[in-house]
């Protein structure tokens, strides 16, 4: 028996960086052996703005996970996010190659390449090209066309693009931290593996990853991803609102938000009070906890309303039988699910990482959903097949796995 395969998922967020080390057992199940998290410095809304601070934060999070697991990390699977991410749906059409064995992998690769021939600005490039479904002659709804006989092959492909400079800086910061980047994965694509089940993806579901700097949106229907978007607001905006409204330092506002925050003021007892630290040596004062909630609620409602607007722009908005799943650190706040139910007018649940063993309790928190999802993504054989071309990181570092998987 050789040593178990180790996988590290690295979630580089605007307010925190988390690393999760997993080991695959003989049955291919992922067990968590190490977890590390540290406040993120050097990023703003998912984009590197200070390279050296980002490098230091990455090193600190990874070292913490290494100490817990008693192992050394050399390579990582990294999530990419930020409001520079854009997505479109495209269609490719080809004539099937002559042969008696039906549609081949080569035909699938060619039709995906045909779908990727869309006009993209020079400062952007394709991060993922994800097949949603295939059409062979006039037969639609096909998930895997290989081996099927036909003369015409079409593909509906979800294309995700990112800013070249943002990706280059992200890769550079990780390499300077002494780590090899195995793969770059759009965060909602990884997160869904940790918090959604197959039934939800088939029925139709909205995944909202409410982070510190941004809120990532992914719509799944009929087993495939249909729409992705990013709202440039998150938990840090709520903290700033509290700091300004209560005239207290930002770090104290963050503490108040986490310990006493509520996204729906009507859930808070009118008689409950909290102590608010003053600024510049001023004495602390006592306020109603409902006042704090009344400052938080409008911002959370704004984030959810903007997310709903993005969802409604997609045709799959009418196919959301499984409702909404919230995850990310901000979603753990009291009242967020209740407010989301009011805004979306559909069932809402809070998603926690699942499908892992070992130190599973250590990562049973929405803030670890992405890093656990990245490890699950890397562990799944169907996710790591090399098919086609076009992964953005291939331009900057060689040997990266290209990913054109589908969720079914």
C-alpha cells in the first residue's frame, strides 16, 4: 500500500483565506485531515491588490492546515472568484466525423471548440467551457453523446470568462508562497459539490455563496449549470455599515456582527441590549440589539435582491423546484435564511459542507464550503479528466488540468 493521495483546496477570499487538506481512502472517499484559516490581507472583492500581503496570508493559512494534519502541502487546487467573472451561454454545431462507431470524443471536443468561438475582449479569456446538453440530429437533452449515431452534433455550452490580469496575479501570489497551482476552479462550481445534492441540481436550484467581498451566484437545472454571476457586495459591506452607524472601529463592528447580528430585525427581542465599544478612547455605550439588526437588514436585503435580479435574467429561473441554498460565512448570520425566503419567495436552506469524513466537524461551517468543494472537485475522477482546450491558467503555467466537466 502506497501513501494516501492528498488534496488541498485553497479558498482565497476577500476577508479570509482557508485551506482544507484531504486524503483519499482506498474507496475514493475524502477524509479531512487538516484545516487552516486566516484573515485575508491584500485582496479586495476577490482581486489581488497587494501581492506580498496576499502571499503572507496564503502561507499562514496553509501552515496552519499543515500543523493540524502533520503533513506538508506542495500543491493546491484554487478557487477563483471576484466581480471580474462573466458568463454567457453559447451553441456549437459540427458535422459528425465519418465512421461506424458513432460520435467520438474528438467530435465532442470539436463541438465545444465551435461553441467557444465567441467574441471575447482581449483582456479576458475563457476560464471554463461547460457542456450543458448535446443535440444529435433533432434529438435534444443528451448528456453524453459518445457512441450515439448521427450526422449533426450540437452543444449548449456555458462559457465563463475572467480578467487575464486578475488570474495572473492570483497565480503569482500562490507561486510566491511556494506552492504549485494544480487547477483554478470557479468557486461556485466547486462549492456546489460540497453543499448541493444531485436531486437539487436536477430539480433546479440557486446557489448563493455569500462571502466577505462578493456574493457568487450559480443556477443549476436539469443536472447542469445554467447561469453564473457575481454581486460585488458581501459581509464586509455589512461590517462597514455597522461601523459607521454605531461609530465604532471596524474590527469591533465585525465582532458585533458575528456575535449579535441578525438580518431580520423582527426576530430580535426589543428588550435585548448589547455594549458597543467607542472610538478613540470614548466610553462604551449600551444599545438595543434590534437597532443593530435594523442596520444589517437593509444591506442583506440589497444583496439578496441583486442576486434575485441576476437569477431572473436567465431562462432557468422558472425551473427552480429546489429553491435556494445559501452558503458562505455571511449566510450563517441569524435571520439570513428567513429574509431570503421573503425576497425569493421560495424555499431556502443553509448549506454546510457534506460528503467528507475525518475531521468533518472542523469544516461543518458555511465559510468552509468552497475549500471543501475544491478538495471534492479534485478528488472526483470525472472532474479532472483532460478534455479540450481553453483553461485560462494554461497561458501562464504549464501542466494545469483543463476542465470541461458537467454536473450530472
